C-alpha cells in the first residue's frame, strides 16, 4: 500500500528507490543488493546495499542482461569477483528492452532455514517490476510532453518560414518566375525571394543557412529582414552584400554561415547583374548550352571583409532560363546505380526562374 500511494502521488525516483530498499533490506532481511537501471539505453547504478557502487561498476551488466531472461542464480565460479558476492539475478524487461537488472545476496549465516530471497523471490520480482515500470512510464510521459512542446515549436517555425517566401511571383511578358520548395526536414534553412525594385528592376535571391531546425529558420528570418531593408538603400550589389555579411556576423558571431546568390534583372538592357557568395552556382540555360554563375565571393558570416568580392554580369536572351537551387537538390542520391529509378529533376527542383522576353 505504501508503494502504491507513493506511485500515485508521483513521488520522485529517489523516494521510490528508498522505499524499495527499505522493504528488501529491513522487512525481508536481505543483506546485499544492487539495482541497475537503463534510462534511454544508458546504464545507471540506481541502488546499492551492502556493497559500494564503485565495486558494482566492475560488473559487466550487459553480458548478464543477455544471459538472463528470467530469474536465475549467479555462478560462484564466475571470474568477476564482485559478481560472485551475489546469488540471484532478477531482470526486468519491457518487450525486448531491458528496464532494470537486480542482484541479491542473503546474510551469510549458517541457520538451517529457507533463504529470505527464496521465500520472497516472486514478491521481490513483482515489487521491482512495479517500481521500475512506474518510473519508465513517468519518463515516457515527460518525454511525450517534451516532444509535444517541440512539435509546437516546429509548427511555429514552419509557419514563420513559410511567411518568408513571396506570396506572388512575376509572370509578365518580360519576366516569368516559378518556384518550388520541398524541405528534406521539418524545418530547413532555405530561403528564396523576388523583390521588385525601382526603374522596373527585379531582385532575385536564393540562400541557405548552415544547419536545420528552429535556429536555422530564426536566423534566416533575421537575414531576410536585413536583406529587404538594405536592398532599398544600398547603391549597388557590392554594398548590399557587404552590409548583409556585416549583419550576419553581428547576429551569429561567426557561428552560423549563409550561402547566397543574389541578382538584379534589368529588362531595359536585358542584363542580369549578380553576386554568388558560396552558393551552389545557378545555371543559365542558353542556346542549347549552359553557363554557371560563380562570380562573387565566399559565404556570408565567416570574414569581416569579404575577400575578392566581384559582381558578375550576363545578358539574357529571349528563351534563356535561369535555374537556382540549394544543396538539397545536389545531395539527392542517384538511385540509378542500384537499379532503381532516380527522382526526376523537375520534381525535386527547389527553385526555377525563367527569364523570357516578348
């Protein structure tokens, strides 16, 4: 009854193990015990009596777990000196997963009577099972609550990330833009944007922050805010990229980096000016061939001053197509080598931007 009340009162692990120890040693008069528990597959010596914890550390408990699927006796011929001090092993399993392993030994005397362990063996096994399973259920419940909170955070991060992407894309006689985003994880660090500028110009960009998850989404949101604020005041692409690099360092203190491709399309002279900061080089599909857009500098957030920063320029003819993408596309494994069909490029293309003229 005392144990049941303690479990119902959501008592701590320490309290429950204290009760268990009291019952076994004081009430049942058992001299020596060691209780090993497995928390998330990590071994812990949770309870000892009549033996020091440091001695128990020499016991190869994982070998015992493999050897005992039910109550059994410990061989006194065992090579492990510490293990030879015990007589009975009681394993506790949930399906095939070990939850606990108890070792017991009686008081060493010469009385001609049944051992307290033998008399109470099934009771002890039931008692250990009740407490260990109760603690495991408590741990799983906490884990479930933690996972639910994490899922809520991920949902908020996904919503925030979705808000970064433009709601509408240009579709005119001079510029057609198409985009697709298929994240490999629940929340990624990818970002693309299309920003109308003065004099009929249009800025396009694609970026990828190092890492995944909520932190990556937050950093990318910060980057988007800085980019959109500075693009309206920067005199040219060089100044814009340098400002973004400076803000990235201030925000992440050299710990998170961003690859960036940004270009400005000028329909009047049919030209694309661009800077590639360590991003996967976009492709210009041009007259049956293709060109990589590599000109620029290194990734943002690594150096206070971007080395060898250059602006590239390329003319855009009527049927030319610019294809931008992140590393999620290039890292897709080619299953053709194993005899299975490879996913099509169009389906997994992160970003497609078509430039055509009337």
